[in-house]
C-alpha cells in the first residue's frame, strides 16, 4: 500500500509541475514568429485613459475607476522580432 501512495504523490506532483509550466507559457508573452518566451519589454505607451465614477464602492463610499489602454512593445532575444500587444488595465 505504501508504494502506491508514493506513486500517487509523485504522479500528482508531476501533473502539478506540467500544469504550472503550461499555465506559465499561456500567461507569458511569446514571440509570434518563433514562439519563444525569451522576450523583453522595450516600450510601454498609454494610448487612452478613461475615468468613471462608481457609486457605492469601497466602504459604502464612492470609487473612481481608471481604465487605461496600453500598447506594450516586446523584443524577442531568440529571433530579433519586435511585436506589440494592446492590453486594458483597470485601477480602482
């Protein structure tokens, strides 16, 4: 029975490690040319900022919400390709 428990624990750790690597690859920016995750941010530009007033926010008060559209430019150290992505960030 003990070897089966050890085997189960080892299998579970293996699944966790594989899933962690998979999730990291999904969340990390990667080069559209060579699929490498060896990319670095070379520039960030705020394209647009939008302020909105949210009544009844934190502590039953009012909250100002700020949304920013940001263009992030990356450089791939594997193939030298430069590429950009646009993201939305929300701040409360």
